[in-house]
């Protein structure tokens, strides 16, 4: 962080530089004055030295306090083995074996599943395939380890980065807090150096993948002592399984699936040539001051003591309202001038009409070539499309990711990112927008600039099926 002393020094240097600029301007506009200035500088050597030092200090402080760039070197998405596919028959068999569910509850979940937009190739946690239908801590740890180790191994293999050069480890897992922590699990497994900085984020919902990248980027931009940040984005669905009959809590059983992503970020400018993307902007907004937003998705016990996450009827409305607030902050930072002028004009006309007309929504496709939209569910994707007035081809990656992998919670936008690469749609210089929602209610945006053309990598989770997408029906 910049100290107060540095700020004052920088301000003083700028003042001196401004004074020198004004002096030069007067000199150029009044030629006879040149001789006076030159004589003054030559006869007062200490003044010349002082002004030179001020200029050098200004340049040095400007370079020193300039935030470091942040690059995404690469990422890897976990793809479970084929025998973990949650086919419709597998899911139904599990529900019928579960003695906690009534026939009415099973029928409700069946209807939700069929309307969810999920396909027949999503992946379920290990306990779903066991004879014992009770989710245990052992199964939760197994699920976490499989996703974390597989994605990190793939990432290290692609980046060729020595684990000992990792300076920061950030792990986000919404509602599974294992002891020792998941970051400790990584430090132990990969024998990371003793002074590695570790962070664990929890309770932040599906948006925590974007928020964890934001967190890593802020550390990398502010510090010159750290260079490589490993961000692991996962969720353990095992202990989130709900065994009661509260319908608002049963929805999570139907849409959440296994997923994990590992990403490597750096502020090392020499890595720019091999990095995939550069992070050019980021925004986080928190809408928890509003009670409805705060309780839109809420973990609690039902009247029988079963713990679950209730997705209320307000969730889609809350997402739409808070998205509009988020966009009012983001828009001036990313939209081209033409869109901003049109938006300002529509706002003025709406004010003059005294509410008879509403401001038009800016065209965000004019700012970004690609969008990774929150894949929280079919209704959420449709709500985002309505708010932003997006065409079907823009929401295609989100819809197809939901179909193929389900709601993988915090890692969902990275499975969309992999879809773009598998389709080879990304070119060097393209801008990409990632946006995700989280409980609380939080919204996070990341704006990336691609430094490479998209490449078909061997570990892309879409490799075995990309030719079948996009699907005609969803």
C-alpha cells in the first residue's frame, strides 16, 4: 500500500512539475523571456538542480506507484470420470433408495430436474453412487480432493510452474469448511514453501469464483514481492445435499453438480507472451443491506432440523434488480462513448417524460466480443438476457454449460470460458466479460483482454462432446 508520506511527496512533485510546465508555456509564448529564464537557471544552479530532482521524483513515483498488470497464465477445469455421470436413471434410482423422501417429494424433484435445462451428462458426487445414501464428511473430502488435485495437476503441467514459486494460494468453497483448511490441504500435498500466503473464502455462493480472482488480482497489483497466485475455485455438493421436504430447499438437489477450476495468475510482465489473458477491469458490488437480497438464497434448518439452502421466489427478481445497479457502475468504465451518449439521452428523455418512458439499456455487446454469464439456472440466464437484451447466440455458452455440467457453483464461468476455447471463437485482442452472482447478495464482474488466439488444449472438458453443441433444444 502507498503510505501518506509517499502521497505527499508525489503531490509536491506534481506541483513542482506543473509550475515548470507553466514556466515553459510562458517562455514559449514570450520569446524575450527565454533569456531571463536561462540566465536565472544558469546563475542559480541550486534552482536548476531542485527542479530536475522534482521532475525525476515525479517520474519515479509515477512508475513506482503504477499498479502491476495481472495476467491469467492458464486455467484447468476438473472433469470427473465417466462413471460419475448423473444420468436421469442414476438420479431417480438414488432418490428411490433414499428413505427420507416421500413420493410427492420425489415427483417434485423430478419435475424440477426436467425443467432445469440440465442434460444427462452432468457429474454427481461419489456418495450418489454408493449403496448408503447418507452424505458423509469422508465423501465430502473425497469430492474436494478429486477436483482440487486433478485441476491443479493439469494446471501445473500446462504452465510448467514450479510449486515452490507459488506465493499465494486462494481457495474458495462456498459451504464446506474442512479442518485443516482446503488451502492447508494444497500446501501439504504439493509441499509449498513455508512463507506462502494462504486464504480461504467461504459462504460467498456461486459468485465466489469471480470474487476470488478479484481478490488475487488486488494482492498482485499492490505488491511487488509476490508474483504467482494459485486460485482454486470449487464447491463440495456432498454436505449440501438436502434430505427434507421443503420445496425451496429441494431445488439445490436438482441443479448443483460437481465442478472445480484451478487458475494461475501473475504480475510478472515477462510472462505476458505466454499468458492467455490480461485482467483490465474488475468490479464487486454488495447488495446485502437490502433484506430481500440478503435472504434470497439462505442456508438454514427447516422445521424438522434438516439443513439446506433455500432458493426463494425473490431470487430471480433480486438478481435482475441488483444487476441493474451493478451495471450503472460498470457501464461508464467499459462502454464506448457512442453507447454512453445514447444512454444519457434516454435517461434525460425519461426524466422529461416524468416516468412515461424508461431509459434504454446500453448494448454491452458493443463493449465485449464475448460474455461468460452466470450459469446459476435456466431462470437466471433468461433474466440476465432480458435485462441486457441479449440474443440467443450471446447466452449460448451459458445455456450449453448448464446443460453439460449443471450448476457447478463458483467455477461455472470457467466452464463457459472453456466452451469458447473449444469452439475456437476467441482471437487475440478480444475482450471478454465474466459476471457471476453470489449469496449475500453479491455481483462480481471481470473484464479480460485476450493475449492469444484460443487453443484446443488436451484437458479441455468439452473435447469429447463439443461437436454436439450447441443443442437445438434447451
